[in-house]
C-alpha cells in the first residue's frame, strides 16, 4: 500500500473523457514537452522518443503528437533518415549541437503535419506525423493554419474472418459449369 499523503477527492475534478480524432493536415507550431532515449525494439540501436505539444493553431492547443528519431541503427539507411530528421528538428529549433535531449524542451518550432499511412499489418490506423520542418534561418516560416482540403484516411485492410463469400449469380456460364472456378475446364 502507498499512502498519498492527503485525501484526494475525485469529485472535485473534471473527468470528461474525449476521443480525439487525428490532427488535421496543416502547419503547426509545436514544442517538445518530454523526451526519452531508448533502445530500438531489436536492441541494436538507439532512438529518441519525443512528446510534442501543439502551441498553435489555438483550436488544437495542448494536443500531442509523438515522434521518434532513429539515431543509431544497424540499418545504415534507417540511421541516415533518422539523423537527417533529427538534424532538421535541431535546425528548426535553432540549435547547432545537442548533448542532452532536455535542451530541446519547450522551444517552439514550426512543422507541416500530415496524415501518414496505416500499418502494413492492418493493426494500426493512419496517424498524424511530422512531414516537414521549417527553418527560421531561411526566413520561410509560415503562420500556423489548417489545410482547407483534408485527405480521406486510408482504411486498414479488413481482417480475414474466414466466412464464405456471398453468392455471386453474375458468373459466366463456363464458370457456373465449373462450380464457380473459371480456370477449371469441363
């Protein structure tokens, strides 16, 4: 048992739960509020996991988007991609070098967010992800805004439920004669 130190009254707090949809495509100003360096799933590399919070646009303020940077990986291409993304984050924040991920915390940066793809195995739907970083040193940082046109999310493939397909009476005569198998000659 662990004592809380004081009595907590749950009735004094808002417990409304919201089911948020993914962030819509658009330009966002974010800041990193938490980070963690961890091993990759295989244990053969290092990733930086970041929790980003939306600062602007105001209507999405406080929403979160998660991003991982593949800093070290046995696959050279995966490592190169991860390091380029991390370098882009640093440049967007205005840092030339980083020793500790906490140096990235609570520094505003601007990104293009777009809907990614669902997982190949169909287990996870498409999620909002960072598609592009904007660099203040180029002078091209746009104002945060949501895109007027939004994509229709790709649906994950339906699971195989092993049910027999519905009868199809639109088969050709040879297919009907072959028991619904047009490749069988009778």
